C-alpha cells in the first residue's frame, strides 16, 4: 500500500485542526491534508512573511482559516467548538532562534503557554463532548536537547531536555508540558480519549519558505537579487531534510497511534547520517542546482548570538516503531526546493506545482 493510499484511508472525511497553518510547514501540511480528503481547520496568526506560501497557494479559499493568537485561550477554545476536530496537529510557534534572543518573553508565551492553551482546549472539549478528539501531535524541534556540541553525537529521545537559547528552551518546556498533560489528563485506561505524541524534527528545507535567517530562503533572496549569497555559519552541521519528510511522519504518527495506543510517545524526525551536512555544503548544493551565477561566501557576524555548531538526531526509534525510512535525501531535497523556487520565479501555477510535488513524494 502506498503512503498516499494509506493516509487517505484514515484522513479522508476527518476534521483536522492545524495550528500555525499560515506558516511554511503549516501551509504544506494544510494542502497535503486537502489532497488526502480531510476537512481542514486552521488557527494561526496572519502569514508571517510577504510573500508567503499560504498566500501563494490561495489556501484561505481552500480551508477553514481562522486568524487568531495561540496565546488567546478564549478565542482558541471557541474555535474548537466550531471545528469539532477529530485530529489536532500543533505547529503554531515562534520558530526562529535569533528572534527568540530579541523577543524572549513573547517566545516563551507562544511556545509554552500556547501549548498549555492547546492541551487545555483538548481537555475541556473532551469533558463536554461525547465525541472525543482521538489524536494529537505536538511538533517541537531537534533543538530541545542539552547540546554540548559533541561532534558526531546523535541525540536519542531519552536524553536530557534543556535547549540553550529561548526558542530551544521554550520547546523543551513544551515537551514537558505535553508529558505532564498526557500523564495527568489523557491516561487512556478506559480506552477512550486523546492519544498524544511529540515530534522533534530536524531542519527543514523546501519551496515556499521566505523566513529570515534560514539558509535556503537567504540563498534564494540573494540569488534572485543578483547578489553574492551570505552564509553566517558555513561549518555548522544540521540534519537537513525536505519539509515533506517530517510532515508525512506527523500524519503517520497521528494515524498509527489511534490504531496502536502504545505508539503514543516522543519521536525524533530527521534524515539519515549522511544527510546531516554543514551549512556550507548545503549552500554548495544550492548553487550547483540553481546554476547561472549563484555563488556564496562567508559573512560571519561579530558578537552573534549563540547557536549550536553541531546537531544530529538518532531516528532509530521512529524507524523501528513505524518501519519508516526517508524518501528524499539531501540532494533530492535541495533539487526539489530549487525546482519550486524557479517555478515560482517563472510565475507558474504554484498550487498545481506544489500539489504535484506532494503527490510525487507520497507515491514514492
């Protein structure tokens, strides 16, 4: 059975609530769910960039889109009543490390209390409705671990949670909040209620990301503008993967834990070892696939805020529990991202193009 067929059997006709649906990952996920036949409800702030993937795809007309702040508990709670979700995928976050140094309080409010608000909405909904929310996934990050920059160390799920910067640390807190709610309120001794897992994904790349301080969007902006690409930390190693890799895993976990409640857990989501490469190597791949005059150089910043120089994930648990293997390795990921940005730059039909990339991925 193909990924596409398997997921369609579960998600077709289901009401799925996606927080953070206007963001990069949220937009891809919303379209993915539409292709699978789900009724998609999104709750998020306005799209964080201009242009945005959400706007380019015209998703406002494709799904039930509610503009709201994850910190606004009453608004979120009322939207649960409208959506009556069966599955909840929590992506809403302040996702940028460097932004978290500038706005630490807002980062913690969004990433920690936002998680509390979401889980409290699920708890309240289940208490007041006969039909329960059956599955929830909280998306965190690979940066939740205490990272001492040990070269070639791949983090496992049972290692200490203690992110360094406010973004990473707030996501560590989000993991702990989820674990507490799960034990306190969602212990399924009666076999009813909500299954909850967390997913710690590595760095994602793919078409439609226009955020600041991310390597591929920076490469695209500089190249399209005819400038030399500026790379801050060319020697930093990261587990790069195409955005569709973790999105498929999120859908897989949320589906499979309903079938087997014992799968409700925390999981690393990342590429194979050979795909954890330096930022400089990623820039090399981008310039090779883009061609023309794309070139990059190092532009390190004085007194730049701390960012880990080495990060790699051990995904053995995910592979053993779900029989999962990556589909697109790092070369494929960069190639597919470049294809998307070139198509966008050439003013192609991006809803059709993006949908075709999703279909291609799920068919492999």
